[in-house]
C-alpha cells in the first residue's frame, strides 16, 4: 500500500486574479474565471435534446453498445480474418466485414441473426489494432515536449485508416512511414484552468461517519469542482472530479494527470507534480495526487482521498439534473457512433456522438473522441452512457485562434463553425485506466 501523507491541518491557497493586462497584437486578456459555472443545460434531457436524442434513446444506445462489445469479442476470436469492427448508425448496430475473406459469409449471417446491419471494410480489426498499437507505442516513446503534441490515435474500420491526431500539424512530429498511419490536426489541448495563488491555513471540520454508500449532503461526486494546488503552493489548477473508486483498500478518485501538471519555470513545459486537492482555495484538503499513480502519457491519475474525508467519496454518483447526483452502475467501452454525455464543473452536461476511437474492438479503446463541448475547467470530469462510467475528460478543441479557451459552449460552437469544425473532446476510458492501475474498482459505494 502506498504511504500517504495526511496533514492534520490542511493547507489551501487563496486564489489571486490573473494579470488582466491586454496582451500585445490584440490577443484577448486571459480569462481568470475558470471555476465559474457557465452551464448551458440544467438537465441531461436538455443536453440530449440539443443533439437530437432522448433519454430513452440514450439508454437504448447504452444497451446496444454492450451488445456490440460482446459481439466484437466473439467475432474477434471466431472470425479474425473477416471481422473489421463495430459502430452504431442511428438506432442500429453495424458490423464491418472484410468480404471475400475466410468465413466472411458466416460472419454476415451471424451478425444479421443478432439484428445488426453489415458494412464492407478493407482490413480486419486485428490488423488495424496492431497498427494502432504501434502508433501508440511510437507516440509514448516521444520526449515529453513532443508527446504532448499527439492528441490521440483513431481507427476507422470503414476505411481501414489509422490516424495520428495532433494538436498542430506544423509542429507535431511526423510518424515513421512504416507505421502506415496518417496525420490529422485537431487543435486539441488540456481543458484545465490555471491560476496564480497565495497561501492560507484553515482547520478541517469533523467528518461525518455514515454507512458506506450513503449519499451525504456534502458528498463529493463525479463532475464536482476541484482545486489542485501545486507542491510549491504558488500555482493551482481548476478541474473536475472524475469517478470515485477503490484501490488497495483506499478510496480514490479517477481523473486525468494534467490536472496536477504545472509549468516548469526552467523549461516552460507543463510537467506532472503531485498536488493536493480541495474544493476551492479556502477549503480544507481532501486528498492528493501521487507520482506512483499517475501516467502522463496516458493522461490518467488517481487521487488518494484522505482518510478523514473518505465518507464523502464513498459513492458511485455523478452530478446530474440541477446538480442532483445520478447513481452509476458499472462501466462500458465506447462504440463509434454512440451518444455519450459528460459533466464538468464549468459547462455541466453536454452530449454528442463518438466520432473516433483508437481500437477497432471496443474493449481495447484507450482514447475516445466525442463531438461535444468541454472548456477549460472541465478536465478530469465524467463521461458516461446512461448509468455506465465510460471515460474522463482529457482534451478539448474549445480554444480560439489566440489559444485562449472560449468563455462558454455557445461561443465555442459559433466560432468553431466559422472555422469549419465543431466542439470536440477526447476522453481517457476507465477501461484503459483500470488496466493501467491493476486492482482499481470503478465506483466506491
């Protein structure tokens, strides 16, 4: 078990406004309000309606995604040369098949017997996943400064393409030609908010001691705002809590590593430093990041919750309608075309369809790309399907031409439309995080 430093009198920082001096060249002043809510939808139903979906369709797609994931596992084993992948098209599950390959007709018949439609594909899933794995290994081998420029790997069974998604094509390293992967720039960046800080010392209240799983009036659930203070106590990030969980008997919160990343004054690069977590700059400490449970390349981390406040995290909930928590039950692997929703402390609920995954088989997905809005401060928050945990928010393209985050989702949609694109985020799947940290249980009820 990891040794965790518990501070009896937690230390927090008093946030100070960022410099509001207008930069040169007409660049907008830096926004210092990344802990302020700019929620556009008070209910999940409203967020779903914006993308033409209903709560019933959201639930049915979650069931369909499970069926496709089960079929994918079966087909990968039984039809390795013919099976190319799965996706959701409208309300239908679709299986991609390499026609004229060994046993392709048997696969087609089986897929149709399960109520799935069939599409043609040029290459089997195993081949696409092998290419994607090589591309991911290449990306993870890059020096930190270059690795940060690679946002995700995407696999498209319908075209047989494996694409390295980069922040900026002009500065990102080009993958080796023998990988057989294309490159696409998407302008995706970490969606956390940073601020300067001073220091203040506060006393912690006596914690309640309810039965495990009891939802308290002050429970900390997925999507709640969190304040991450650097070890030097000179800078902090605003982020969102991810899913609560348990590992090695400890209560943890599953989130992204960059919420505890801070600028190195020598190199100017953002690097992980194990910060402490509280609700805001004047609140007692709740827990801490640790170097042992952080993966910068994956952008995944666990927050170890301090023993005296564990009861507040002993739940499997995320924020829901009018900030009332929704109980989750289990996890799910995302499927291309599926509608997913996220909750972040800045923008609340936003929903959209899965536009990219980095594996042709759902169980192997590490990063999921979703056409929905997440802005600075939403990082680390929860991505879910009906009542299933799917991913935590990592990257977003909701930044203007001056690399400043948009103030809200409406501004992001309007300006990105003029630039020929839509708000998009990348999440790190809970399946991948669980594999990275063996023994992790998603849900702490």
